[in-house]
């Protein structure tokens, strides 16, 4: 019945909404606490579910993935022993996020309760990752290895001839991957002109890069290289024929990897598997052997990083007037100034321009 037609006494009975709240019933504080607790419990339960297995009686031990045998079969080092472990079904659900759930080098928690069926139950946070991107417009991330410390950029003085421009390129790749570089100039037994070597290496040494000249023919620099590899996980990269395999064989003769002379096979024949493997050095640390290292190159998407990571520029670019300075013709460019002052040699700047334009 409309309000206007109502009798006065009825109007009194059914009070019109005045906009004021009266007598709101508040639940006891204890009840609220209980509801809150339940919600908290639910939230923690969800995160526990994501982190742990439902399984009862887990016996988790820490290990490290040394090799991936097949999709879900891994060789894991646990307390110095190599065991085979499978990926827990619970972790497989995360496969859609990345091409590989676990990578060689990953530290993992393995359930060893059932000796004949060991399961990787957790992948511990990565310190670093060596990543390459799949081809095509949809670029899926492929993790070649995790928790690697350093990249040995291998070049040779002669055969093939040393090219500083290549070192620049590799240094950029390593910087973008957030890894530490070590420059090796191998075949130094072929050196004739000491002065020329000094001219070629002075810049990198001044910029603080570790640089070693080596020879597997007369042993130059090999002890020094060993010291840098000790207790670290390293991967060798560099052009074909610079002597990567020879260096590794010199350091660890028992590996006896086939070098260019021994195997006249083509590139493909050398690595029959496409998987990465971590090989322990007898003197501590590991060697990462991965055919994928050759596929890590600079892409167009890396172009924007080059002005910041090019060797020696990383300490200059923040002084440029523009934060997105390309160091080409901008006003107040610290790199161009440094070149005019002779701090950056013209050859290096030239190499930068060439590299930048090539992407
Ligand atoms: N003179 C001299 N020759 C070397 C030295 N190290 C390697 N070589 C030679 O260089 C050639 C190539 O050596 P490898 O070790 O196969 O080179 P690599 O970098 O592993 O080559 P890829 O497997 O093609 O990438 C071989 O003929 C070696 O004997 C060195 O220190 N001095
Ligand atoms: Zn600049």
C-alpha cells in the first residue's frame, strides 16, 4: 500500500526508512577471530599445497641435477653420489609455464623415502640461469643450465686470428645473461709480437675483465686458468677451432674429449645429444657441457641493452644526459666524451657502432 493512503496508526507502526542504522548486531569478537583464522588457514593451505606434496612420510634430501636423461628422468647428485630420480607428478603441472621445469644445475629436494622410486619434490630458487629463446614469434624460454658462475670466452691468438670485436660481442652476451666473463686468449705459443698483444688486450684489462693467455702446447697460463675454474661452475664458449676442447682435456685429461685433429667429424657428429651435462672437475667445481651455448647469440631484442652493457660503457652510460642515450650523436654523451679524451679507444667505439647497427 502506498505511504500516502496509509492510516496514521499504521504509519506509526511501519516506520519509514530514515537513513539511520539502529541496533546493528555485531557478532562477538571471538567469532570474528574464528572466521579470520579459518581464512588464514585456507590461504596457508593453498600455498602449502603448491610447495609441498600431499604424500605422507616424505624423506627430503638436497641434491643437484647433473643431467637430464629424458623428460622426467634426472641424474641427481646427492652427497657426492649420482642417483636417478623422477619428477614428482605435482611439479609437472607447472610445465606449461616454461619449456623445462628443471634444468641442469638446479638444486632440488628429492624424496628418498622409496629407494627404487626417488622423486624430485621441489626446485630451489635459482641464483642464475643460462637462457636461450626458441625460434619463431612465440619465443619460449629454454633454460640451458641453472646456477652457473662464469663463462670462459675462448679466443685464439692465431688460427683463427684474434678479433677484439668478437670479444666485445661475447662480453655483451655474457652481461645480458647476468654472468661473469673470463677472457681466454689461447694458442699464445703462436705469438710473435708482444707489443701487438698488449695493444689488443690493454683495454679489457683496464676495464677489469679477468684475461688469461694460454697455450696447451707449452702450458702457459694453464695453472692460472685452473685457479679461476676451481670450485666454480663454468661453461666454455667461443668460436670453432679456438681450442676449447683442447683446454678442457689439458685441465682434465681423463675426460679425453675428441678435438679437431682426432675427430674430423662435423659439428653435428660431435654432440650426439642435445642435452646439457654438468661434469665435476677433479680440482673442484664443474664444467657445463652444453651444445646450446652456441645458440646463445644477440637478438634484436637485445639491442636496447647494448649501449649499457658494451664493455666499458656500463660505468659511463649513467653519466650521459639522456637515460636512453645510444652514444651516437646525442648531446652530453659521456661515452663520446670518453672517446674524445682517449679513455675509450676509437677501435672499441667503432666496434660498438658496428655491433649496435648489426642488430
Ligand atoms: N698451437 C696451438 N694449437 C692449439 C692450441 N690449443 C688447441 N690447438 C689446436 O687447435 C685446433 C682446434 O682445437 P679444438 O680444441 O678442437 O678447438 P675447439 O674450440 O674445441 O673447436 P670446436 O669443437 O670446433 O668448437 C686443434 O688442431 C688443436 O690441436 C694451442 O694452445 N696452441
Ligand atoms: Zn651516451
